[in-house]
């Protein structure tokens, strides 16, 4: 994971330095008449999420909602089945049962009996391959909000990858 992050940072730095230009003097923000230069008027060619289809994003959101529902319903079999292969090697079905039970105990301890349905959902990042993503979502109780939660698509299915 660190190698991937390092590679992404290096790529970002290289891309940003490639966008600079020494063609114009530093004290000349544009043309002599004060208008921006032709290069500054051009739209940015920054990558967008358009490479990832709405169906991909919808599938990711559906998986997050299903996992969240199973987790707060104390359904360890379903939640364990939604883990990535990497996480299934680290979290046993019994371990998942402990995690879902702990969530239920926390709800009782804080006196929160509201259903934990996803109320806010955002895709924070998605890889260029479209098979890795980070999402943030909230269920109405800040204690249970998730930020930058990792998900991975394996064999066409989005799976929870935070272990």
C-alpha cells in the first residue's frame, strides 16, 4: 500500500511540474493589457471521474449500503461474505461476529436506537482502473460515520477492504 501511495505522489508531483511554464516572466501575469495569457485561458486537462461509469459508482454505493445494513443488523455471516479476499484472510467469521456484536453494544451504550441506514454517501477517490475506491458516509450518528473507507472490486463485486 505504501508503494502505491508513493507512486501516486510521485506521479502527481511530476504531473504538476510538467504544467508549469517558464515562457512568461514571473512579473507578467498576462498580456500587456492585463488579460490572462492564452495558456491561462485554456480549460484544464485534469482527469475527472467521468472515466468511471455511473453504474460503477451506483454498484459501489449499493455495496456500501448493503454492508452497512448487515453490519448494524448484527449479521456477521453477510458482512464477512462482503469482505475482500485480503480481509477474509485476516478476519474470521467468529471475529466478524465480535465486531458486529460490539456495534450493537455501542448503540445500546449510547442510547441510540435509530436505524443505521446510510444518509450521506460520497465517493472520495476511485482508482484509474476503477477497481479501488475510498468512500465516506454517515448514518445520522457521528460516532458511526465513516471517512475514506477503502473498498475494492473483485471479480466485478465491490468488497469492504478495511482490515
